[in-house]
């Protein structure tokens, strides 16, 4: 934890919701993705510690698999977590969107800023967390950390036949595109309204706010906040964690 992380000013409290109810099938059979070990510790614990590393975050709500809340509570109890941060575990739903809503429903009053963070992004630096919170404090209703794209992106159409090559229909201007990460930060009432209003499936919570016609802003993301989705991602995460331990002594 960084001693220089963002403090929580009087009257402003931040809570984080971590949906961790997914199975993570792309990592192969076995434990749910959030419970896979990274450096000998479940990814979920790394993600919880990453959010709690910010002095502005006073509560972390972990949304567990519907039948796994007790297991996740035991997992949190078994690992060292910052004493100044409160932790809560609630059962999730069938979709990520439903799980985030259930996490929001569990938040006590008094937390005006809400972060939503992927459990599969276990190595997000505290500076990124703080940058998102600061942007919401400065008046943004929704904030996403993001990185410029390194690759050219093609928009494709449907293949003319099964197994046939897909036709390219457009090449978006790469300079205007960003790869979005988490934690995403929100004015609490805005996020609650989005979850009550938007019923379409979206890939992130900021997209729900966009559907309300409200503005979303971007702050710089970090290359180490990548999502661990495939086996190769896990190899990279292990390498990053090893380097951190060598450099920072933890």
C-alpha cells in the first residue's frame, strides 16, 4: 500500500464493488477465475488489496458466486487485508450486470463515490485507482481508465459462409480509440439510476451511463491493469508480480 495514496476528505466516502461471480471458462476447467492462484494467492485477494490500497476507499464489497458467498468470506478472513477498510461479501446473480446491481444494493448510505472493478484485473496500481476517484471528486459522473491502442482495429461484417473470411467494412481512426480498464468510478446516484433504467446487456458500467445520455470521461490507465482472461495472461501476471516483489520487497 502506498502512503501517498489519495486520502478521503471529510464528507466524501468511496466504496468499491468487485463482481467475482463469473466462472472464467477461457482459463480452462477448475476454480472460478477470481479464485485462481497468482503468486500463491487468489486473484480476488490481489484485486481486493489493490482497491483497498487507496486510502480513499473505505469499503470493498465482493460479489461472490450465488452459492459461494461463505467460501469467499472465509477466503477474505484467511488473508491479511488493511484494517482501516471494511469488507462485505454478498451473493451475486447470473450476469455481471445483475451482480453489480446486487453489490450496489448492499452499499450502506454515506458512500457517494462507487468504483466497479474486475476481479480479473488483480494488479491495477493504486495511482490508477486514485486518479479515477479524483476525477469523480472533481465532478465527473462516470470515469474510466483507458490506454491508447497499439494495434490497428478493423470493423468486419458477417462472413458470407461458415468458415469463410470476414469482410472488412471499416478501419476506425486508431488515435481516437481507447482500450478501457477498471476500476471505473461513478457518482453513486448516477450508477444506481443507470442500473435501474438500462436493461440492455452492456460490456461495462460506463456504457450504461452512456445509454442515459450522460457524459463519461477517460483518465490514463496502466499497462499492468490488464485483464487475466487466458492462460497466457496468467503467465504475464506472474511475471509482473515477481518483478514487483523483487523491486518493492513485498
